[in-house]
C-alpha cells in the first residue's frame, strides 16, 4: 500500500473515531487514540509524540539522565569528550540577574529536523508519529547531522559497544540520540525519563500526543504558556518547556 | 599557430622513484592511521562529540576545494580563449582529478563506517547537500575525463570548448556545494551565511592556482623542461588577484557579522578572544596567507618569491579552513540567549581540540595520494608540454 | 552473463559435490555446527530459512525501524531468543548458531556490531 493511501485510510479511520467520539460525549471516545498500537500497526501521522518539561519544577536532580542511561544502555568510558549523552542536565544563569535554572535537554524531535535534511543517506529520519531517529543500518558515520543539530543532541559512538539492550541496538561509528524511548512508546509506555521524573524527581515531565485534545500534554499546552528552544528557527519542536 | 608538443616525463631517474617511495610511505601511513582510527573508534583522535569534524576534514575540504580551483587554468584556455594557458590545460585537468581523489579518500576513510560507502550510492536523500556533492564529485570525474579527452584526441579538439564550458560551470556548482555544506547550517552562528559559497569558489581559485604553480615549477625543474617568465608572470599576477579577492571576501564576511548584534559574540571569538583560532586567523590566514603573498607576488619578480608565495597561500588556506571548520564547531552553539550555560556535555564553553597524529597522518596521506597519482600520470601520458620557454608559448599564444 | 555465471557456479558445485562423496574427504571438511536446542519448528520451513533468512531480516528491519511495526515473527530478537546457545546464551562464539554457519560460508555479518547476540529471557518461548 502506498504511504499516501495508508495515510488517507488512517485519516478516514480517525474521522470515524472522532465522529463516534463526538456522538457519545465530548472527550469520551469508543477507542482511545493514545492507546498502544498493535505490533503490526505502523506508526501514524495522526499522532505527534511530544514532551512538556516544566522547569519551574525541575530540581537539581538527574534521575531523568540516569533512567535514560539505564534504559538505553549508554554508559561512559570516563572520557567526557567522546562519551555519548542522549539527555543531559543544563544549568542556566541569567547574565544580568544571576537567576539560576536547570533543565534536561535532549533531541527536541522537530517537525522540520535539520539533521534529517542534511543526512546524505536518509538514515536520519522522522517517523510518521514525529519521533526523530537514526536508522543505524544506513548511517555511514559522516556526522553531518551533529553539525546541523541546533541542540547538540546527537552523539557519535566513538568506541566499540558491548552489552547492548536488546531493544536498543547501538554500535561504533554511527550517530545516536534520544529516541523518545521509541521501543517503550510502541508498547504504550512513557519514556524512561518521564517515568523516573514522575516517580523520583520533581514531576516536571509530561509525555503524550500533541494531536490528542484529551491528552494531558495537550490540555497543559492549551492552558499554560510554553516555549520551544530556538523557536527562531521555526522547527516546531516536539519537546516544549514551561518556565524558560 | 604553432602546435604545442607534449611529452611524458621520463620517470626512471632515482629521484623519481625516491619521490614515489616517499609519497608511498606517506600514503601507507595515512592508511594505517585510518585503520587505527576505525579499529579503535574515533576516541583515539582529537575529535569529540563537540568537534565532530577535525583535521582530516580540513585536509579533505582543502583538497576538494583546490581540485575544483586548479581546473581554472584549463578553463581560462578553453572557455575564455587565452591561448597562453593552453599548454597548461592538460596538467590543470590532471591535477583536478588527482586532488579530488586525495580529498575524497581522506573524507571517506574518516567516516564512522567507511565500509558502508556503497550505502551512500544506494540510499539518497535529495535534500542533503552531502548527497548533492556525491553526485557533483562523481560527475566532475566524468566531465573532466571527457574534457581531457578533448584535449588529447585531435579528432575531439573541436569539442574542447563546449566540454571546457560545461566543466567550468560544473566546477562552480561543485564548489558552491562544498561551501554550502557550511553555509546552510542555520543552527551554527559561525557558518549560516550564503556568502560561504562564493567565498569557497574564490578560495578554490587561489588554493588551486597555488598548488598548480608549485607542481608546474617542480615538474619543469625536475624534468629539465624550460619554463619561461611569460607563463610564470601571468600566473603570478593571476594568483595575486585571487589572493586579494579571498581577503576581500573574508573581510566582507566578518564585516557583515560585526554589523549584526546577534553575531557580535562570534566575531569577538574569532577576531579577538578565540586563542588559537584568533592567532591562526590573524597570523597564518591573513598575514601569511594573504598579506605576505601579495607582497611577494607584486613586490618582486623572482621565481623563488612566486614559489614562496604559493607555499604561503597553501598554509594560509589550511589555516583558514582550520579556523572555519574547527573554530566554527568549538564556538558554543547559542541556545539560551542572555544566559550562562553549563553542562556535562560542554554546553556554553569553547570546545577543546588538539589534532592527533593519526588525523594528521590521514590528511597528509591524502595530499601524498594526490601527488603520487599526478607523478604516475605524468609518466604514463603526455600531460606536460616539452617546453614552456618564452619563445615557444609566445608563438603558441600568437 | 548471469546465466553463464550461474552455469559455472553450478558446475563448480557439482565438482565440489562429487569430491565430497568420499567419506574420508568429508570428515576433513569442517562443517558448521547447527544445534537446534529448543522449539519445535522455526518460523518458516528450514530450507526457506536457510536461503532467505537474510531477506526476511532485512524486510523486517526496515518495517520496524522506519514504521514502528514490531511483529516478532521475523524479528532478530526472536531469532536470538530461540537460537542462542544454552551454554553461552549467545548466537555468536565458536559453535554459535549464527557464527558457525557464517564462518563456514565466509559471509561476514554486521548485525551484532550493534544488536546484542545474547538471549534476554531465561526461558525462551516457542517461535510465534
């Protein structure tokens, strides 16, 4: 089936679902859109996964970083310049007033990702549901995407990797970054950082479908002010910050 | 019009084999360095997650830029009809191919997964400037090969002009592509300028001609061929104009940035506080690679001064690319205006970089590969005229 | 051209096959170790798996990475779960299911540069 046709059918299904939902009651649906897909179902453009990070609640902890490292199996070799980091805590201090803030920074899962534009082989790609990934099977390790990323979100695997997680293949000579825990999202779970933040951290992170009006993230973004990092580039990031 | 007579170089002297041996050793060292880097991973180099393109890229881009520029000599002969340059056209075409081969070899051997190069041919992202370049480079090979054929084969001579014109246009697009690799990076303040494409073109004129002058002088000197002042003085003036134009573009690039408030910090970094990058900019790029060659080219008429000026242009060019490629990455990306930024991932600070020996060996290996290919080609096919003495080229030019 | 190549290849195979008929000769050739330790049957008939497993994996790989389709039948994870050795827990190693055949056929395999060759669960389930 051609992508267009599939997408069209998808829209049709969505229209049917929304119509059914509207028929019952506002906000009540027969089928929950944010539900996990079945394994044979492809990711669809009906969804746009995103994060809202409320940095007024973000404290000095780094449980999101440790959770990500544990979930995805990226660990350092004690060489900070070349060790990978999928997510990092960034400290900000206002130059004039000294007002200090801290926030987690990772791949922002842009709608128009510069890394995808520059990748010569198309290894860097954006999945239909908005998750930006590296297809390591076709990555030749040119690092042009690292040059293009406005957020310094990507790491180049500088040395041989062993002991990978079965859900998170990683290997020397390719580029990697936050996958929004795509393997968990496909199972209907939230990313590891969000889970950890809400369990052990400041409860600063919300994960959800930016297209789904009933999702908490949508509700919050509707009601509260939020910003995108480097909004001037108009990349329409999937990760939004509150309190920046 | 007198015909130009071309002749292969003898290529059986002890000196020739010593040259090939030395270049071969450098090529082997480059291959060894590449194997070492690929085997261990890039952590053994000076490159990091912040400086992902290092010394190999400086050399590779220099060679690729010079490759397109060195073809200029041939273009001047066939596109702009200057007969004086005609005897030089074959060498010009040859160097274009060999320098590009050297540059691409370095680029490919530095990839994270060089064994997957075939993927770059089978999977193609049409929006990627890199992908355009793969097409532009392979096309350049084919076009220059045909162009050389129209020079060598008498029956093809009639097609020399259209082939030359096509090659000239192609090489302009090619260098535009190389410059745009950086020019289109909107997220990095030191790049992100449409000016980079034309600047790379004029840089290619300058670097390419400097290499051409040196190779021509060496080849004529070592094979005992006459090389008259008429040719050399023409090349001298041309190189002077190119060097001055490069300086002009560099000045405009920085002046534009100085005018834009958003770019003030970038300029402060490159022109004033950038440590090694500032030093390289002023002392090597501008003084050694710009001012000094101009003085040498226009102040004297000696051959040594011309050769010295060409060497200076090459050094300055390497420094210019070092400042642009590595300095441009070392400068922290602006994500949070008006904030001091810090993290474990070196946000908000100037990234450190020290070129490692393997990187240097790989880069120099690429240069050696280009020169070795040139030397062998000169022996196999008649690229060089038998004489470039004043009387011979004058009559050819008449 | 391809037909001629195929003909030559078939002829070579025939020669190699007839050479193999002598039992002494056969013993000297190091054959791959194929040890099936669990499961009744593979996800497809053995002959088909031997010939086409790479195509199945390639197809599944693109669907999983690009589209997020995570059916297990042809997934590499599923292969490893079943075929990893009881002793080492891996499909690699001297007598590893993948490596012994690939060494024999002199076909290099890139999968486990990134993917783990180790079984994840203690008890592997039957192929689905």
